[in-house]
C-alpha cells in the first residue's frame, strides 16, 4: 500500500530524490539545485498555497514518487475549480514500469471528486512521459512552450469509470 505525505516546503529527502532523477532532468535540461527545488514548489501568481498540493509517495519506507498539482488551474490560466493541473509527476527512474504511476494518478484524481478535468504539459522530447500519459487516456489539446522547450498539453475528462 502506498503512503502519501503532503509537504508544504522542500526538504532534504525531496531534494535528494530529485537529484536521483537524472533522466528526467536531463530531458528538461535543468540542473537540480536546492534553490531550484524550493522555487519549484511556489504556486503560480493568483493561486494560494492551499490550492497547491505536493506529495511525497512511499512504498514501505522508500520514497518512490513525487507529485505537484494545483486545483483550479486551467490551461491559459483560467481559474476553474473543476480543473486539476499536474505540474510535476516523478516516479523514481529505477522503479518505473511497475504500475506505480497509474496507481498514484488514479489515487490523486479520486482524492478530488469535484474535479472534472485533469490537465498537464509534457515535454515533447520526454518520450517516456508522452507514452505514459497517452496510455492513461490523456488526449493532446495544444502545443506550447515551457522555458524555451516545446510541450504538449494533455487533458483527461473524468468519467464515471474513474
């Protein structure tokens, strides 16, 4: 059974977890520093800290994942409480393809039954990420950019089967 620990600020465990995710941060072309991890936890302008969720995810006592998401953030910055935006989702690169990702996303979505749409942006050169979101039924709705990198914006509409 997975355990979820909500955090409100970066800690050493999260920082070291991010340092271990070399594959992802190489794709993003991002150097992982303590300052970067701290600043990445700040909510976007116009959103309160309470709407911004950060969870460390454990299997047994091992941190195997991290998710950062916002309730009310909608692509194009429209504030809509029926939307969830997944800002960052990482499963330890040594523990991928073991169904952790699917279980975590389903848990997070089910934790917020009033959310009708889930959105996110995935780097276009993150082939593992693109395959993962497609496999979960997310549909591309737009192309955009993030820090000069091309991204695909995905959306999934909650249905009665979720």
